C-alpha cells in the first residue's frame, strides 16, 4: 500500500484554523482531489473542526497531517486526517442545543467521516478520521442530506 503524507504545524492562535484550511485545499488539489468536489468540501470541514478543537480547547500548538492511502489502482483508497496536540485531555463529544453556537464539532466528525477515533501518545493525543475515496453513498457524499438544517461554513 502506498501512502503520501503531508503535515503542517499549527500555532495555538485560532487564526491558524483558516491557514490550515488554505493549506489543506492546496494539498488536496495536489493529490488529485478537486477543491469543488464534495469529498474536498467534506475533508475541509473535518479539518476545520479537528484543528479548531485542538486550538480552542487545548490552547496548545498542534500538527495537522493528511495521509492519502493508495491501494491498487483498481481501488479508490482513503484519505486520513490526523491532528496531534500536546494536551492529554481526551476529546469530549457534546450535544449542542438548537441555538448553541458551538458543541457540534465531534458530532459533525462522527456523521461525515467513515471512521474516526483518538489515541493517547507520548506528550499528548492524536485525533484522526478517515474518508473513503470514490465510494458512493459514503458520509462524504451525504454531506447535505446528513446535516440538513445544520449551518456550517468551511472557508
């Protein structure tokens, strides 16, 4: 199995989230995923949520990684997003009420990613999610249907 990995160090300033999105868009385009594809939009939203959580809830710098897992040419492969930070505090899914302005991040990750999880590692933790490429009916293709009525912006 081939793998292409790219990574970006993200500072603890919330303004870094926008930089992470711009960086991720350019890396997606370089991997053959057009920025206007639903897959790219889903990945950018996932990246935005995970980086925001790392920066806002830990106050620590983080490392964003994207791994493009390539299996034989006849199969589509998987994109894996990882955000590692220096906080040992585990992620805590919350359920937001209707007018709440936050608390939906991990719910979005759970609904949009094909798989996600987290693990402790030396000096902190890593939260990851995976989206399968080219598979119809996956979470990436169901972005609008799965979260109809939920407002978000991935810019």
